[in-house]
C-alpha cells in the first residue's frame, strides 16, 4: 500500500511546488509563499479526519509526549525546508531547483539511522548514492559551467542541501510521530496527526510574518485562489507522505519518492514551458 501512496504524494508535491513558485514570482515573498502551504491545509485535514473517524466509528487517535516531540521537530524542519526550496527557485529554474531538494533521500537514510535506529541494506545504500550523484549531475548551471568551484560553492547549493537536510529531519521525525500515535487506522492517524502539526506550523508562520513581514498576511489572503490550491495540494501530498511513513521506513519512502524528479521535469516542460 505504501508504494501507490508514495507515488501519488510525489506527483501532488510536484504540482504544489509549481503553485508556490508562481506565488513567489508574482505575488508573495519567500515566507508568504511558504505560509500559503499551511494556511488552508490544517482545517481541511481536521475536517477530513473528523469525517473519516465518525464514518468508520473510530475515536480520534491519542497523542503522547513522544508525538509532540517528534511532531514539532518535524513541523519546524518542514517550514525550514520549504523556505529553502522556495528561495532556491530564485536561483535556478523549477526543474533544476527541485533536483537539489532530492538530496534529502540520502540524508534521510542517515538521519533515520541516528534518530530511529532504522538502517538500510548495502544494496539500497548504493542505489541511494547513485541517485544523489545523478541529482547533482542534473543540477549543472549554464552560468557557472566550467568553473568547478563556482558549481559547488554557491548559495543555490547551500539552499538545496539545507532543504534536503530539513526535509530529511522532517521525514524521519514525522515517521516517529506516526508510530507514537495510538488508536484508529493508519489513515486516520495520518490525517489527525497532520492536522495538529499543520496548525502548529500555521501559528508559527503567522507570528513570524506578523513580526518580520506584516504586509504579507494581507497579500496571502488577496491571492486566496492560488493559496487555496496550494492548501489542497499540500493537504493531499502531506497526507500521502505521512501515511507512507506510518507504513514503511522513511528512507525507503523517500527513495521511491525520487520519482517526483520525473514529474517535476514534465511539469516544468509542459506547464511552465521551461527548457532544461
């Protein structure tokens, strides 16, 4: 079950990044485009969880100190990763920018080993390394081609690796949060747990933007049509990832999730009309 769920999450996530890129380039700041991901997602997730729980006769899953410790860590890391990814789109086109984010696959395997004690076999590790090398090879930038130092040591690389690290932490700790919940089934735990954590993210982003960029709040609501679509795709994508994390090791989920790269190139070519 985790395989089709992961494939769906990867596709939906590539669509969400397109919408966030459009918001970032036409209406909002990096923080505003990041906030758009969470604003409408949590009430949709909460409504879904309540409706599904009632229809199935389940009580809402129980949370614990472990859930909140893992969950809040993952929530903050996801915000940081999203900020890095949205900022990265200013430096590279959509498809190339997204390749840097996919370095999270190898980082997730290492972080999962440290935090959850979940390792991967040597064959899987070799495959992950090959995948990361391929991602880096796809990230060639025409403006710095021929200058090895400029290709490696630049702000885009730092943002991409930072994004991968943050999403790796988020993936691992979200799996820890999912495994620490009790009651219901895997889908209900994913929906309800994400609703709580997305609400935390929304509150954190409101405080941050209010203090640093107060004008962005009005702009986010003014762009409600696109922001609403971002919220829906964020809800569906995050629900898919969280469900998959409850069923399989984070490293395996993210390894399969690299198919997002193919979806991203298709979206980049046929929707954004970008050439790579």
